[in-house]
């Protein structure tokens, strides 16, 4: 699997995380979607990884995905940022996986 992070997306990610320690994760979020095969890809910045997360090297920083959810992602993807819409976008040569992704900062809760 290959993920390319555009310069616009990298700049916006760095601006939003403001030096926080953590990991960038593409989360296949099924909450409120009805069943496990209906989900929306979300961009999360997490303070800790889950034991089932796998690391994907990119041109910028590693991105993590849940191993069990790899089937929902394409082999080649690009994380971009649209200045016009102010959204992150996850694209592949085949499709737009999510054209309106926020970067969600997930904090550890004890």
C-alpha cells in the first residue's frame, strides 16, 4: 500500500497538530453507519496506537491503519487538502474515498 501526502495537506496537518506528540491515522469509522461494512474514512491524530494498527510509510510521516480494515482502502492513495473547501481529501486513482475529512485530534482519556 502506498500513501502520498501532498504539500498542502502536510502543511495543514502540521499547523493543526502544533507540535503535539502522536500518530496520524486513517480510521475506517463505522459509528452510526449501521454495520461494519458501511463506514466513512476519517483522519485522526491519536496519542496512542492500538495493537492492531499497521504502519504505512509515506513521503511525509507514517500513517497508521487498522489491520482488519485494510480491505476498505485502495492500494494507492493520496491525502490532499483543498483550500477552496477547507477539507482534507482521501483520493485514489479509482475514486474519491472521502472528499470532506476533518483532522480529528483524539486525546487519551483515562
